C-alpha cells in the first residue's frame, strides 16, 4: 500500500537505515483511558433525547473529481456469518458548494444509521455507583454505533469495540427506543465490535427509518474533498462537524500498513469518531495513530473492511507481530536489495519476535507463497487460525551481503 515517495522517506539515501539489524522492541498501542462515570450516567438518563447537530464552519470551496466506492453488506445467514462487502465503483462530480448546500440532508441520512450502545441499565448503574476506580470501569463508557447491514430478522451494528465487554449485556438506543443487543465479536486491533438487534423488538416506524450505512472507498478519496465527521467536540459527544481532507499518509501498524486520512476539523479526541464523504458514505474510523494532532483523522475504511468480514464469520484475528514496508521494484533496483517486505520492527514478545525475526530482515515468502507487499502478508494471515505454524523465508544481510534464512513462526490470537 505504501507508495515510492513514502518508501524513499523511510529509506534514507546515505545512512541506509534499512540495513540496521538492531532489534528495537515495540509494543502495540493500547487504547487511551477515557471513561467518565458522569457521562455514562447522563447518557443512560437521557437515552431518549435527540442528537444535537453542530456545524461551526466550512473551509475551502474547491471543485474536484472524487471516485467513490459504495459498498453494501450482504449477510449470508441470520446468524450474521460471513459478511461480504461488494464494491460498486462509481465516479461522482463533487462541488464543495453543492456538498455544503445539501449537508442537512446528508446528515439526516447518516443519522438514520447511527445508534448508541451502553451496558444494560442494571449493569451500568451497578458499575457507576460502585467503588471501582476509573480503570476498572473503563467498559462502562457508552459507544456510538453504525448499522452496517441486516438479515431477515436482525440489524447488524459496528461499534467501537473495546468499550463493550464480551460478557456484558448491552442496550441499543435507536430513534429514542431502547432494545436489547446481542454481542457478536470484537477486534482489539481496530477497536471495533459487531452487535446485532432483533427487528421484532423495534417499532415499525423505527424500522422504516433505518438505512444501513454504505462504505466509501477511502483509498480513492482526494485532497480537498468535502467530508463530515461525527464524534466528540470539546466536552460534547454525538456532534456532527465538517471540513475537507487535508492530508493522506501511510502508517505502519502491527501486521498491516493502513491509510490515515487527516482533515482540518478540530477535535479533542482522535480515537473516537467517524468520517463520511459528501454523499454520507463511511470513509474511516477515528485513530490516534501518527503524530499528535488537534484535528480529526481516521483509518480508512478500505483497510478495515476485510476485518469486518472476518469478525462476522467469527474468525479469530491472528498476530504475526511485524512492522514492515514494501520494497518496490524501484527501491530494490536503486539500492540493490531483494524484493519483499522490509522488517522495520518485531513487536515485543510477538510470535515474530520469539521466532528470531529482527529489523533489517526482508521477508520474501510465507509457506512457499511469494511476498512482495504487506498486503500479501495480510492476505495470508486472513486465511490462518491461531496455533498455525508458518514457514517464513527471509533474507538477512551481513558484511558479505544477503543470505537466506527460514523461521517457523507459531501465530497466536491477537489480543489487546
């Protein structure tokens, strides 16, 4: 996913940082602790209150062409197994003036997909009124959720997963109604969870008002594109805001490289919130990856889509434990190095770390399949289950040049 420019920034011309073989252990980031008991109690009490929409300012009136991919979720069974995201690519002429003028309608459309999720009233009050400290009550924090699909009898909701514990009973607040939600799965890697609600528990008027969100193609969104955010603003939550895409970059995370979309929308918190394009399609989920910023940024939904599919099929997300960069043909030729994925780090105590892989290694194959990019590694890991032992072929450099090595790596379930 990384382009040549990003690769050239990572590979310094003279110092050849990619030849460094020193291990620099890195632990995956843990979510920030943001639980506030009074906020949780306030949302519980005010569950039926309508959301407040705030639109403070607009920056930039730019005419441009944006390619948008609308993706709809196809659910194969009532048990919400194997969600299949089918992309429908279309090119849309977007004028930011037009996007601004239709924003009230776009926000209304997005709002038809948004719900709020809390532990059930008895669980929530018990935790709030107990003597547990802030860290112990992290899971009390309410979450926003998006309806992303449906079966004949259920709606499926994607939520920020780590604020909901697997063993907790949850309530879903939708159009002022409170209904019981069923926990399906969660992923600590992207901090998301899947929950379902029964259609029979919802009034007919509410069912008619629900429109599952569509997924935009975040990889094809362009600088200057008009966007709408939903999340926190100061001490307020559940706020709509808007602006433009100001920057796109590739960021390395464990076992993946992802696209981070930066906006000019001011925020007090980056690891909560959602970003939509001018048509109301979901572009990404809030992240605190990269340098600290007081403007909103997200991980592109394109990079999370496959993750949602795995969660829906109840497939464990596995951990290999590497941070890597693609070695393109141009880079390989320019620096006279092998093609593959350059290992920038092995996460501390991960399977890769324990097996002996280290920074400076170049991964060339896994179980006989050629590796040319982090995408190739993601594709292979998506088919593997925890406990699988895979053979990883690498090239390592010494004073005489590169030589071949092979490691057996026992992958495990990804945990927070």
